[in-house]
C-alpha cells in the first residue's frame, strides 16, 4: 500500500487478489446479493482459519502454497457456497483449491509482492472457479479430505528449503538476480 494506510488481505498480502476477484466477479456477473456475498466470505474465512490454526498461511513458513494456495481454496469454497453447493461439495472445492498448489515456492523477485505474485493470483482465481465447477458435478465424495491436504501442506512447507520461503534467495528471485548481473 503506497499510501501507508491500512489494507485488508485475504488471507495474505501475497494472495491479495484471489478472493476479492472471485467475489467481485460473481457479484457483478451473477447479480448475487450483498448478503449472499457476505455469507460466501464467511465460508471462505472458515476454511482460511482452519488452515491458519492447523498449518500456516505464511509464505515465510510454508511457501506460496500457504498464501496463494490457501486463497484459491478459500475462493473455491466461497464460489461453491454461492452456487448452492452442498457442504461436501464446498469442502471438495476447497480441497482441490489447496491440493493443486502443494509445493508452490515463495520466490518474489526483488523481494516485492509483484512478480510472480500478481500472475499467481490470476491463475489461482481461475483455478478456484474450476474447482467449484468440478465439485458441482460430483456428489462431494472424494478420496483426500481438506483436513488431510492441510496436514500435507504443512509438512511439505516444513520440508521446503528456506531459500524457497520468501527469502528472495531461490527460484525466480535467484534467477532474476543472476540475469541482472
């Protein structure tokens, strides 16, 4: 925030665009009421808090899977709830949103929340809608639960070398430094 004011993130600054993009898009394109959007936001918050309490939403702790992956999961759950998904379908959408980001590194170029963060936010928003759509064609029964994916994300994050956890020393950040020199 260039003005130095307060910002609200959902769940983190590195994943700032996923959930707001989905809620804004669905509110405008589907004419969902503010009340329905707020309920979807509450649903998203429940899933985000489960991750925060049982693992992490910090790129410095578990890599970008904890930021963009969790944001995708939250947005998928919100979208599923908005489209009338059953509790099982909502959980499945959230599970897919996180599962398909497992192992994602946090490697911001120049230490700024811009590259690759902005593009990752856009892709995660699209994935959230895909997870919602996929889960809507099922009865919600699936092999891996959301809780299990949260546990796997936590372990995967702990297994990641520190250079892939918001240090600017690995991945794209390191490659950019080499390219610049």
